[in-house]
C-alpha cells in the first residue's frame, strides 16, 4: 500500500502505539490494517479507500495517533494569490464561535473573500426537497443523507440501501447549487465545516465540483489564530430559518415535524457504532419488506454536527455549543412571524409557505445521485474452508478457541479477526490466543530442550566423572612416579658424588704413585751408579788379578762375579727404568681419563640435579592440576544440582 497520508483524509501519525483501540471502534472491518514497523513496533494504518471518515478512531485513541487533512492551507494560498472565492458557513460555526464569528468573517473579507452564505439557508432547501420528494413519490423509509460518512458507508458496504437514500442534496450542496444556479455566482466555493468527511462529498463526481474547499473548524481556526486574521464585523448575507438547527441531533427530524406534524414517524439515529449497526439491521428490514418509518434521520456523530469530527477538541468537550444553538433557534422563531418558520401557524400552513418561498426553485436541480462503490472495496468475505485454514494458522483448532472473542485484537469476535486476516489487513501474530499458543509451544519446546540438556548433562557428567577419575589416577601415578624419580635421582646424584669423590681420591693415589715412581727412578739411577762403580771395581780387580798371576786367579773369579753382578744390576736398572717409564705413561693416561670421568660425572650430576628439580616441579604442577580437576568436578556437580 502507498502512503496512507496521501491516499486518505484520515491517516496514522508517528504517535501510534499499535494498541488496536481504533480497530475496536471502527465500523468497517478493513478500514484499518496492522503493520509491523519492526520486531518490537506495530502500527495500525488507515486504508484510504475503505475508510468512511467517521472519526470514531479520533475519539478512541488516547495517543492522539490519528490525524486528518483538509483544504485550509490551499484555501489561504489561493486566496492570497488572487483567486476569487466565496465562503459557505456551516450552521454550527456560529454556535461554536459566537464571539469570534463576525470578526473572523471580517478578516476573511479583508483577505479578499467575496460573499458569505450560511448553509442554514441550504438546509431549508433540503427540508423543502425532502418533504416534497417523499410525499410526491411516496418514498417511504427514506434515509437522510446530509451526513457524508453515512453515505460513504452505504455506497461501499450496504449498496442494497442506495435506493433508500433520499435523492436530495445535503444542505451544503443545496446552498452551493443555489449560489451557482440562482445567484449566478462564479466564485470558487469554500465550506467552513465541522466535518472531515465533507471532503469526500465535495470530491464526489455526483456533486459536480460545486464546492472546492473543505475547511474544518479545527484546522481553519488554528490558522486564523496563528496568522491573526481578524477584521470589522461581517455577517452572512442570506436570511434562513430552522435550517440553523440542522447540526443538532434530530435537527432534520424537527424540521420535518415542523412542516408535517408529529404524526409522522421519523426514526432518529446518531453515533458511530449505533448508526452503522442500525444500517445493517435496516438493510435486512428493507429486504424483508417490513414496515418502515416515514424517513430515517441518521447522523454519524452522536451529538450531531455541532460536535463533528472536524471540531476543536475543547469545543467538542463543552456543552456551551448546545446552549448557543438554542439561542439561535429561539431567535429564529421570534424573527419569522407569518413565515414558514412561524410558531403561530399549523404545520400545513408552514409547509404551504415553505413551498411558496421556494416556488422558483426547480426540484431537479437539487436531486442527488449515488454510486455503488462496493466493487472498489477490498473487503472479501471468506468461505468456510478459507476460515478453517485461517483458524488453523491462528492455532485455533477447537470450537472453543474460535469463540474466545476477547476483543484484544480490536475486532468484535474471532471470526472478524479471521476475516481481516483473510483480507490481508491483519496477521495471526496480533491474536492473543495465537501468542498464548506460541508461548506455550515455545515453553514446551524449551522444556523439551531442557530435558534433553539435562540428559546430555547427565551423560556428559558421567563421562566427565569417569575422565576425572582416570585423570586423577593418572595424576596419582604421575605423582608417585615423580616421587620415585625424584628419590632415584637424588640417590643417583649422591652415588655420582661418591664416584666423583672416588675419582678425586684416585687422582691423589696416582699422584702418590708418581712420586714413588720418581723415587724408583732415583733408586735406579743410584743402582746404575753402583753398577758402574762395581763394574769399575771388577775391572780394577781383573787388572790386579792378571798382575798377581796364579795368586790372583781366585781374585779374578771374584772380579768376574762382581762384573756379572754389575752387568746384571745395570740390566735390571735399565729394565726397571723402562717399566717405570711405561708405568708413568699408564698412570698419566689413567689420570687424564680419571679427570675426564670426573668431568662427565659432574655433568651427569648437574643433569640429575636439574632432573630432580624438574621432577619436583612436575610433582607440584601435578598437584595443582589435581586440585583444579577436583574444583572443576565439584563445580560441575553443583551446576548439575542447580539444573535439576
């Protein structure tokens, strides 16, 4: 749908809370439609074509979320641009603004308005037209049509009653026709009006564009005050009679009684809900050929046009307007002696004078035609199968659920809500029962999910418990292993220290052996020296033995033995020195290997010390992991208990 402000005189403004109160009072099922602006915001918009402009939503809405358009701004713009305009005044204007009436007209006069004509005069023409048409054509049970909201409803929703609409124009249009055809006024005509719906009347092709502007009291007077439009006192120009009381409830009825007597039965109906309920019942009565009244005086507003939909709020809440109209009524009856409006005459005499007053008028000029507009309305009545499908969408599967009729959606009953959904003007999500079912299903789904989670938690808890037990066993074994490793590492480290000490002692022993070998070397040197000396003595003995001859033979043997001993000592000394040298080499090699072993032992000892420290750290970390494991297990058990 396009912008409703563009397509409808009545539209939803930004204050809408989506409360459905407008739906609850609207006489038209599809004049409002629900729009989800966001996930959290709903608005009730106005369907321009379906809306009859009855104004019921204005009275019901506590948020002031409904606004309307009229022609006030365009009227003043055209007036200032030099457009020639005359003004038609609703009878209720004087009653609503008795103290401002004349000065406001004076202000309009200074702006260029040409003439001022009260629609009260046109109301007198309407009365004349109604009585003559009904009596001459025996038009029993005719429905009055001064109220455009009523005409809108009949043309759109009860076209069966179109033949019962009295085919005579409203007071406004009778005034306009009189001005155009009998006063030959060529000006554009503006209507200062208490009614929003009058715009739909003046725009209807059946009114031939006689009136160009609808200026509601509310918008018009707001503009007048803001722009301080005032001037010398000016009054309306054409004399009128009891047409001035048309705006009050039963105003038309009182006029007809005035001229026809109170023997005729006129059915008086007012109020948004009452009027349209009555029309639906009246349609059935007409179709059944049941007895009908002389005519039906029906108005949309329960207080009449005095408190119409376009009246300022503070005026609509005051009783002063009624009293002002009563003053006007008394003045009219006093003013018109021996006229159609004289209280001294009989109804028959008054009617004769009324016919004489308007004898120059041609009835055909004031005949109104109507159009069946029901084809343009989007309201479609669903078949039973359609309703069944929609009720299922609304989660209403039982007869009881389809007759909850709580009214929270704004409709009178569940069937109306289903019909609105069928026509696309609402959704199941705006049904309280649907929301309740959704929540219950959602709750059940959540409960099922919770149970599933609980079962899963139990399963997980069981697995976690088993895993924690395994983990704790592993940690215990790790701790025991670490403790054994730490003990073994400590013992090995001690053993390696002892080995290192042994290597140090071995080095010390090797150093002692070195010293003894050195002493052996010295001894060998001494033995070698002794051997050399012995050998020298042996040589000297041999020399002496040879000199002694036979006497020296024994001495020579001794000399040989000494020589042999000397050589043997030398050989032994040399062999001992060789052995010493080899021992020294071996000892040096052992000392070097002992040093290397000691270095390796120290390195291993350092590593064992590091291993022992790491083992202790691992043991500490294992203790911490076990503590964390126990804490997590306790928290999981606590969480499971809370879930349960």
